[in-house]
């Protein structure tokens, strides 16, 4: 697979996505902390949203995942699981959940990493989660926090 690296120095990160994915403007109605959206031009079955926000209370990645769970529960998501995960080579947390509707599923994997004054979240969504598991793992492994 061919990858493209997109650097966001104003937000302190770089992400790599498949070459045939496009960047779309952030949806600030979704979250004021959303910095970018990515998805395949011809296939809307999977996507990536990158969030960056202040870490005002020195919260851990696990605490961030728990807070996100509450918000997602209010939006109808179920099947929650929180676990430890590596995010761009750093210790973090993974929140997994799904939204079920009319026999369809939208599976979400949100990866959190907390630093001193900021935290990042990679929100990966898929309607074909088994097919996208390896792809999402590569995206998370390739995530870079810039110095």
C-alpha cells in the first residue's frame, strides 16, 4: 500500500493515510477540537478524524477514553471496551464501540494519547471493521507527535 504523510505543524502532529484518501475540512460542529478529517475518495465505509485539545487537568489517556465514552453513549453508541494501546509509539488508550442501526454497524476505535499540556485522539470509524482492523493499526502506528 502507498501512503501519504500529512504534517500539521500548527497542531503538533503528522498522520499517514493511504494515498487514495483525501483530507476534508474539520467539522467544528462535531467538536471544536477537531483538526482534520480523512477518507477514501471512492469508498465512504471508513474514515479518520484527528482531535487535539488542551489537557488542562493532567488527565491520563484512560481518563480521556472514559470521558469520550459518556459522550458517545449519549449519541447511541454501545458495546464499549477500553484498553491500553500504543499510539505512535507512546502509551495510550483505546476506546472501542459501535452504533447499530437497521442491521448496519458503524464501529469506532478512538485512540488517545496524553502529553503534559495537550492530548490527541485518532477517531477511526468503519462500516466494515474486520476489513479495516489492519489498516487502522497501521494508521495509529504511523501517527507522529512533532517536537
